[in-house]
C-alpha cells in the first residue's frame, strides 16, 4: 500500500476536531495503513506499560495516540492559520504551496 499524503513529517499542523481541537504541534510520525498521524503534545492518552527489564520502569505512561489525517490541517508560516495545500510545478519539481497566500510549505 503506497499512499501519498499532503501532510509530511515535521510539518506544523492544527487539530480541527476532537478533544484537542485548536491545538498545534509537529507531525512525529505518519501511519499510512491507518490514515493517521501522530502529533507531538496532542491526543495524550494514559497507557499501562509492562516492565521490560530490571532497569525499566513499568506503570502508567502518557503517550501520544494517532489522529485521523482528516482531522488535522497544515499551518502556513506566513498566514499563521490552518490552510489547504495546493501544488505548483517549480522547474522540474512539484512543490506544496498555501492556497491562501501562495507561500511555499
């Protein structure tokens, strides 16, 4: 399954729906098989972690859970707000641009 997403790793995104609506963070990981992204500092859930070794601490840890990719929008650096992504051909490369101001993303 080779899916292409408009949102990539290290992009700043804003959550559009759910309990963390309005929060912003950087994309840590993309899960193409689940159509999901993991955003730093967003959708924190408590997870029971098993002790793996003698030094490892078990117990309840807070981890970032995946969000559906449709519930996040990329934030334009120039506009400072969530925008849709457009594409332009720049020479021989296809680049992502902001649909509102035309700034490269």
